[in-house]
């Protein structure tokens, strides 16, 4: 309860104007987390003998975290909105 009583003292960094970049960054971080979960499940399925997508598809899928991380760094450095 004490933490909730301090909530009104938090500056408008989470809900104020100019914090859209933070929400976008958190969305991209969540997508990286989901990507890692999906890849972990694919790895477990491959260990169980299930087939993986083609090598070309895996190469493209491998680029997803790179694009997401570039977006995260851009949002943190530029804070465009």
C-alpha cells in the first residue's frame, strides 16, 4: 500500500505527453520476449523429432530480433515521439 501512495509523485514519464517512444519500445521488447519463447518451443520440438521450416525461412526468421533491436535502440536514442 505504501508504494501505491507514492504513485501520485511519479512524474509524467509513463503517461504524459512525449512518452509514446517508451510505449513503443516496451512493445518491441515484448515482441523480442515472445520471439524467444517461440524459438525455444521450436527448439524443443526439433529435439523431439518434429521438422523445422526450410533453411531459407529460418534465415529470414533469424533477422526478426535484429530488426526489433535496431528499432529499440532507435527509439531510446532518438525519442521521436
